[in-house]
C-alpha cells in the first residue's frame, strides 16, 4: 500500500484505514486536503428494450427459479441465442 493512501490516517492496511474513518470525521482534517479534478463519464453502459409486461413477469418467475436476477437470466439467454444465430450464419455463409 502506498504512503499517499494513508497520509491522514497513518494506517498501514485497508482495515486500519476503515477503522480510522469509522471513528473520525473529515472536518477534523480539512486543512490537510487539496482540491481534486477528474472527469466523470455519465453515459450508461446499458441499452433498454421494451418487453411485454406478461413476458417480463414470466422472466421474473423463471429468474427466481434459477436463483439469479431477471437481468442476468435475460442476458444469458440472449447471449446463447445470438451465439447460435451467428454460428449457424457462419456455417451457411
């Protein structure tokens, strides 16, 4: 762990850093801070597609049976289907 990550707490591990900040407030160290600038990319990495309400409800039930989120199950199914279509397209072309 680099010194710069622990300059205020003086901690030597992430656990110690957490314990320090559980018991201290940044107001006590405000004079030790400096302004920071950074860029934030707010574009979503998700694309949304409409789905029929009854189909969405069935997906939720199926996901619950599988023990995963509906989003995870849907992504897995779509990956499998797209891979199959692309595979058969390569064989045919």
